[in-house]
C-alpha cells in the first residue's frame, strides 16, 4: 500500500476527504468515537497527532508479512548497546545510568509510543544538540514495550545504511526501528533517499502495523535533511515529507520546573547533586555525559594531542566518516604544529597524544575512542572515533578555519574509503583549494571507479520559505481539524478564537496553521498580535513565518521592522530574508545599509554573505579588505556556485586557479 497523498487545505482533489485510502478487502474496526459508515467500515474522526494510519486493518491471511531482520526483545536490550551516552561515575558501585528525570519532550514522546501501543505505526525523531539526552529519552520511552513483547531492530552491520536498506522491507509488526544518529541513514549520499522512501512505505503499510521508528538528529543534520536545494536535483525529496511534523525538540538546558525535579531525584543519585552544583547554564545532561571534563581535557591538551584532535575534528566536520585511520591522523597532525614545536617532540609523540586522548574521564567519556573491528573483518589500519560532543564543539569553534596542507596530503595518502575522499574533494572545492580538489577526486575515482563524478552543484541551505508539500504532513487528523477550525474562525473575523485554535494545533504537532493565522492578523492590522503569534510559530517549528512577516513590513515601508524580523528569522537559521533585504537596500542605492545587513547575515552563516561583503569592499576601493574577506569566505567553505543572488565572486577574479591551504595563490599549471 503506497503512502496516502500529502494533505493541503488549499488544494484537495474533488472527492478527497483527507482520510487515507483503504486497501481492497480490508476490515476496519471503528474507534470508540468513530461514526460507522455501514457494514464493517468506520470513519475515524479522532486520533493522535502523529498517526500514520487511523484505521485498524486486519491483514489477510493470504498475505503474510515476510520474516524480518534479526531483532531482540526490548527487554533484552542494553542502553549502551543502543548508543546511550556513558554517564559520569564517581564510584564503581553506581548504576550505569543516573536516575532519569522526565521533561516536556518525554511527555510528547510517550504519546507517540502510546499511539504505537494502540496499533498505529509511528515515527518520531528527537532533535537536539549533542549530549542533551535524546537517545536516553528514546530508551526510557520504550521501556513500557518490554512487557508487551515488542522487539527492537538496530540496523548497523555491515554499515548502518546498508543494514537499513536491506532490512526495512522485512520489518514485522510490534518492532521498534532504532535509528540513533539518523543522518547516517537518511543523509547517506548513495542510499539515503531509498531508506527514507522505504520508511515511508513501512509506516503506511497497515499489514505490518504497529511499527515504532525512533531516531535522533543534531539540528545541523536536521537542517541538511529539511533544506531546499538552490538548484539542480533535490537530494532530500523523500526525507523532508518523512520528517515533517514528526520532530520533537530536545532543549539544551533544564527549565525551572525541571530543576525542581532534579533536586528531588538527587536524593537518590549523587551524580544529579553533582550536576546541580557543577553544570553551567542548567546543562544537566551535558554534565552527566562528562562534557565539561572532556572540554577541560581538550583545552589542556599538549601541542601534539591538540594537533591530533584538531585534525580529527576537521576530518569529521568536512565530511569524513566516524572511523579515522591513525596513519591519517599522524600525517595530518604535523601541519597543525609550528615547525619548531614539531622538531622538539619526542619520537613517540603520536603514542603519547593518543594515550592522552583515549584516557577516560568520569567513567568512560573519552576524546578519542579506539574503533573495534567487527569479527571476521579484514584487518586494516587502526582507527579512532572522535567524541560526538567534540565534533559538535569543533564545528562551531573551527568553522572559519581551513585545514593545513598536511591534512589534505594525509587524505590522499591514507584514507581508504572513496566516500571519505570524495567528501574531502567537495570540501576542498568549496574552499577554492582547486588543486587538492582535483587530486582528491582523482584519488577517489581510483579507489572506486564505479563512483559517480564529483558533484559541482550549488550548496543547499535552509530556505526561509517552506516547501509547500511539507507544510501539511499526511494523516494528522487532530491538527488538521484544529487548523480548519482556526481558518474558519479567521474567515469570520474571530481572530482571537482563530489564534487559540491555531496555538492548539501548533502544540499538537503542526505550527504552520499558527504561522498562517499570524500573517492573517498582520493583514488585518493586528500587528502586535501578529508579532506575538509569529514568534510562537517560530518557537514551535515554523520560523519561516518571521521571514514572511519581515517582508510584509518591508512592503509597508516599515524598513526597521522588516530588518528586526529578518534578524529574528536568522536566529533560527533562516538567513534568506536578511539577504533579500540587503539586495533591496543596494538596489535602492543604500550600499552602506546593504553592507550592514550582509555583515549580520555573515554572522549567522549565510553562504553568500561574505562574497557580497568582499564585492562591496572592492567596489569601494578597499582592495586589501576585500581580499581578506574573500579569503575568509573561502576558509569557511563558501566557494560554491551562486544562484539566489547572482554575482561573480571576487575570488574568481583574484585567484582563477584557486588558492593553497595557506591562502597563497595556486600556480597556473597544476602540480602534484
């Protein structure tokens, strides 16, 4: 059974009542509040906000579900096997995990699990920064399934993506599909879209219900999967509708109410008391995961250990997989050390650095973890894995830095996987290191001749406007009903009731109705209410509303208001409105204000901001400043083709053959 079509209030087909189609010959059991249409067919008019099927279908005995992949009873699973973070331990007698304190996202997640227990297939992805408790929340949520004989499947062998693609078609009822770090499945360059499509098929297949799919994502990976392409093919056309409306935000910090519960639980677990005393900015889970100790260890690392760690951080943030060969780290690290420092190191500097990075702090938290080989696998160079929080920390602190030449040479010499080498070829091109991009692309093709040619498409980034197909995910009847009622109230000018109903829809699972109602308030002249509702819509996942409000104020000649809301949208990662306003200011002759707006956009990471700043500086005859800004853009990785605001980047004029890792111009004749 194929997934039902995406519902849109503005574009329903004639005769389409918005309910999912029924398989021929299916039996339907009416719910407690259903209205039977006759015989054994019932029309469900209530349901949870995340349900995939709102009818109970008894599969035909003539169509049995095939044997599924290898699963384990939920009761037999261990949290560490499912990648729940090790917690700090001040004594060997302490439990592996500290006492759990539920928060708001746990209540939402429990509703999803309860719906699955009731017979309806569900998917929920927890989105939050590293060490915020996403995987632990999933673990706690499935404990109620242990007594009901549910089983769990964690696809990871031979790789996560390969296992998922091979097994999803055979998953049977009452199975938890565990997709921790879901980017390894959905963002996979070759099969990510196939996996997303297979998940959509699984969730819509009533013969295999109930299924519970749980995943986790960092915001940066969520943005990647939800982003619209600037041009060319759409690499995430399946993932966006899969994830739309099925994300739960996990905050970085605990609220006042959360802290009250932590203080109560601290009487049972001394680690919680330690976290209350030592955690900065209410980041309790990060403290429990050993993050402060890891950061302190990183900050106090000696030159050699720091160089190895920075090389590992750069490899991960530029696209390499989790397993980093020690030979790669050794050669790469040399360029992170000044020559005089490197010459003064002991002969066993690498071993000393690895011992330092591997040493556990507060239990089993480590900067680098030695990767264990799968039994029977071919022996290869020893590999290490970077702590995920350090990866995230490095993405922020090293975002503006280009790795040294030793890093790129190490990739050419020591990375065995073509996917990793292709990823670094792309990263080199994005940094205008064209010589290394060519060398790495050739190396990747030599490692795997069947791999496709290096893509040269423009970079994708989060759009300020939603994809219309993603606004209303299929089969969310409660949200759909609330949205319809809100729109009906607005049509009769009952804006207060419309806002109340739209807020309920947003809290349920869909903030887009609230965004629409906020803009209707703006059109009705209720600007204060519009502002409040737009901010609430953004906080619940519809940040594009702030961008639209900015443009409405712009059209009303309220330019300061427009810039205010454009900046507010940028705080949610949506920088396109700032860019649009900068273009408008320049077109109106106000280059000074355009430059100011591009600088704000650059602070928030708009990929074309620095190029435009460099162009404006060059036009103002600030040639040295323009060159510095252009190099800053290239070090950040902004040298992709431009589409939304067409300009000729300054670096194409200044350095037509590319630049070297140290920023010097590359020779006109390519060299090895």
